[in-house]
RNA sequence: GGGGGUGUAGCUCAGUUGGUUAGAGCGCUGGCCUGUCACGCUAGAGGUCGCGAGUUCGAGUCUCGUCACUCCCGCCA
């Protein structure tokens, strides 16, 4: 028999009446009545109330124990009186009358309480993460994370995928994020890099003929943190498949996401088949390539209307002639909204650094259509009719207008769409709205330097037959590149890969890489592609973000066991830290300062 | 690198227009209490008001600088 426990702290039930039991756990809470002490004993599984009577030989010792001390108790499990039952506890019908007690782990004064629903500052939580993790909500989040990973592993195996590990020490690559570097002792002056993702390896696994691969893969990127982005490291469900087209990937992922999200959340998935939205459409209709489709508002382009004689809005006309666009957001049945609602949105837009949001509400006065609001009178009836057609609007609807250069107006209209929907409470928090964003451009142009670079992954394959691709206008080339977005959060991106070396050289050439550079920087890949590479593609959903959505958390640290802070420091382990001169010498490194 | 927010007891916070000895709850220490489950009652300890300058007769409060944490932009799948 185990010396520490016969039952865990969530096990005793009425059926255990009068049994002798041994429990071990943490003192969660103590209620000292002077001649009677109640102890809530907690472990991973739950809580059991223990009672110590005055006549117990351990009474005085137990009275003095601090919260969070780890103890072992042995005693009789007895049924509580009817009026003493605690319905909120699984073990609430029972209590254990303590005969003997042993302290297994002492506890000093706590820097932060475990028993409390209060919020604590991040530094204290991270420094004493082991205490923080005892607290219920985050404890459950971490357990959820574990269950999600197990579930995914199961599903992937069932679907015929094989799980492989790929190297953690690998080569630095010029694309993408900043690398974490690791100096090589045996190769003085040279460095390994931690993988930003197992991108090249998973493609090599396909070239090696394994057909379907997955991995819960650690990824390392030396970039600044955000609430939904850990500094340094995060996990992806990395997937790659051979002999597939985009639709094959979509089928697998839709099944997986539907299974995972319906298994671990009560929220409703709005559409089991995820809508497909082209990148260009997404930017027009939502102003972003990660739209929250729970938000019903849609953005319309009304630039041409403002150029017409029927609209007398001179400021916008002038801006349009200088290259600006006008985008409109329609809200339905908002004619009854108070003036403060509209002005509030306008004021908010100005706080965002925009020149504001113009607005009008469509009215019908004696069968004459007109616009109400500050700019309403600048619209003729014909203009109102045209506007209604453009924005699919009806009498009683309101329309907000943003004007600016393409990227500015997209940005403003995107956040305005969120803001307005929140004000009008249009977002159903109890749903998941997935979508695919497809048809990403292969290249993009830096607005400052005009340099053409890959917009996403350089290993994606362009759409269409190679001989039909318009290499002279690279910005028009679309790739089989796609993202999954859920509730406005980008969950993953993937692509059908380019498995043709000649085409790859050509595309890298457009981005300014010579053949020699490609051979040098991507030697493993490019070499492999010339020895019989299957067509292949994949995707890599962010695991941390999936768990965030399932746990309904806004911050990635709430689903990460031992996260670093925003400054990329581990306050508990004191990383990063100084190292000895001897260590540096072995690595052939010298500090500059 | 830039912008916003926060920083007062071990923890979470309050602190009025700049005015006497800086408060509350939890925790801690002591006393009382046999049915609590946020136990109750009672007494007490605990403060470089992030740090440094400045203004002022007087600064937790105002000004400047600085540091830490956090959110956002840049950056990043």
C-alpha cells in the first residue's frame, strides 16, 4: 500500500463511510474554532474537509500549521450531518476526522495567496509560478492544454499521420524572424540557430517518403512579445502531407478543428465548413487578413460615389484625387441610436490617429430619401440611392465613412468595424467563427525601399501552370498559401510547397537571391528537391492560441506553464543569466560590453 | 526603438484642492470561540508611498528625469 494516500482529495464519497483513509495534500484553508479545526486538504484532483478535534494529540500542532503546508493525514471518513453538507464540493457529503498527521513539506509565509480569486501582478506570479500554478483557473488551463495535446495526437494517429522529432539545433536561415543563435564549441566562430519552425525538415520528411507527418513542435523566434505571443518560444501542431492539393489540407484541418473545438468547448462552431475568403476580399470587406466573422459588419468601397456630382463632400474628393480611398461600414437599424453613439465613434477614430469617421443615417421623408447627420445634406437623393445599392443598405441604416490611403483606410476600417460591433453588442461571445484566408500574393513590395520580397513563406508554390505565370509582374502572382483564422485570431498558416527546383530559383531570383545564395542558404532543401520530391503541402496551427480560445483566455501566459515576461526573462529561473569566463572561452566568445 | 497604463504594508487596493500621526480587506503574530466551508470576535506587528532631483513653509498628491511591469505600434506566423 502507498504510504502517502489511500485516496486522493476528490475521492471520498458516502460509500466510504467509516473507512480508515489516508490523504496527502496541501492545506488550502484552515478554519480554527478554538476547540475544533477544519482543514480543507487539496491536491490536483480536488478537496476534502478534514476535522481535528480538541482531544486529538495533533491538535495544537495542526492549529499552528501555515497554509500550503503539505501534510499527510490518517483518519476515519465519516458522513457529515445533513445540515453540514457542502454541495459545492465533490466530497462535500463526507469529512475525515484526523487521527494522525505528518508534515511532509513545510511552507514559509506566502508571497502570494493560493486561496483567492484575486488577480496578482505578473512579476509575482511569474517569479512564484509554482504557487501560481496551484491556483484553480490556471491549474485547469494547463490540464486542458495537456488534454488537447493528447487528443490531437490521438486524432492525428487515427488519420494516418506519423509523429517525428526534428532537430532543435539547426542552421540559421535568412528569411522570416530573428533567430536565436547558439555558439558551436567544436566549430569556433560558427553558430547553430534554434528553428523558427521545422519548415525545411518537414519538407525533407516528405522527400524521404513518409507521406504524412505531424509534430507538436517547439518554435523559436527572437521577436518582441504581445499578449497573444510569447517571447522566444511557442508550439505549433506542425503538419505536412505528400501528394495533396490545397483542398486535401482543408478537409483534414476542418475535421481536426471541429473535433478539437467541439470536444473541449461548449461554444458553438458557426460553420463546420470554414468559409474561404481571398486575401484581397478579406482586406476589402474586413480591412484585415484575420477577420472576426462573429462580427456581421462588412466594409464597402464607396470611392467612386464620392467622385460623382451627386455628392458634394469636397474634402474627400480632394483626398481621393491624391490617391485616397473611401471605405464604408453599414450598421443596420441604427436610426434610433443617440447622437452620442455616432459622435463617440467619430471621437474614438480621431483618438486612433485618423481624421475621424464621417457618418449619415438613411431617412425617408414623404417618399424622399435623404441622409441625416453632419454630412447627410451633401448627398443628393440619387447619391443616397446609389449608396444604398453599394452598401446593401435600407432606410433606417447608418453608414460610416473612412478616407485614406489604401493601407491606412484598411487599418482604420478594420478597427472601426470591431469598435462599432462592440458598441452595438453584435458579437456573440459563445461562438467560434472559423475561416480560411486563401490566394495570398507570392510577393510584396516594401513601401519605403520598393524592394520585392516574399510576402509569406518562400517555399510556397505559385498558382497556375509554371509556363503561365507572369514573372514580369511578380506582385500579381498568387500562391497556394492559406491561413486559418478563428474569432479574429490567426491560428495557423500553411501552403502547398514548391517542389520544383528550377521554379524555386526563379522565385528567389525575383526576391533578389542569386542561385549561389539559394544553394548556400537552403542547401538541404534545394538539393533534396532535385532527387525526386513529391508534391506536398502542409500547415501549422499554433497550439498555444488554440488552447487560449478553448480556455477563453486573452493572454497566452494563462495557458503556458512557465512563460517568460515581456522582456524575455524567466523570473523564476533567472534566465537569461551571466555565464563564466571559462564558458565563454570554450565557445570562443568575447563580450563587447 | 516609439506611444499608453500602472507602481502606496507580504498580497489586492483606497488615499479628496498639496496640509497634523498614510488607511482598508486578505495574510502574519497573540487572545477568545465545538460545525465551519470567504468561519466569527478581539488585540497587535508590519510603510524608503518604485528610485532620484525639483517647486513649496509643507509633496503619496505637482514638475522633470529614471527604473520595473504591462498593453499597443514597429517586428513577428
